[in-house]
C-alpha cells in the first residue's frame, strides 16, 4: 500500500490519519503552558514569536475553566491552540457542549476540515477533567 493510500480510504479519512490527529490533539491539549506570562513583558513583536514557540504549546490555567462565563474564552483558546499546533486541521470550531459539575469536567465539540481531504469535516468530542487535568477524545482513548 502506498503512503497516499494509507491516508485516504474510499474517498474519506483513514482511521490511521484520524488516530494520528487525535493523538496530537491529546498531546497539545494535555500540555500546560508556564504560569509565568513572559508575553506581557516581551512586547508585541516577541509575543507572536512566543505564542508559536514551545512556550505557547499547551493550555493555560485550567482552574479558570470552572467559571462558565469564561467558556467562550476557553473555546477561543482551544481553537487557537489546535490551529497553531495541528497543521493538518483547518477551519477549527470549538463549542462547549456540556458542563458536567458532578464529574468536574467540561465537554467540547471540535469540528475542523482536514487539509487535502476535499473539505471533509471531522468531529472530535472531547472531555477535559478539571480535577486531574486529563483529556479524553471520544472514540480514541
């Protein structure tokens, strides 16, 4: 089987490609950025460099996620992180699906197109557990 055949099966996204994307999403979203905000002192020119470097890799402070008033900020942060560190996805849209207070978790629905797949949209339902800062992507873990 050729390399290209591994990524496309029957005109759709192969399970290998989807698993690879899920694995990368899990790594990006489970990683934590440093608490110290160097971007504030670095100036505007350096801020964009910091955001695209290893310093900008991962989620910010998850303790702020508990407040539903910040849910749109969290969705925007997730969209930015995924767009920045998963280059195979485009047009990323993240929506808060559910706040599960009994399990101290947030459920997100992520939709994005996979580059080179003819605009086919993939969905990833994701749960972030705020107690132990773990992430689970439905259908992957």
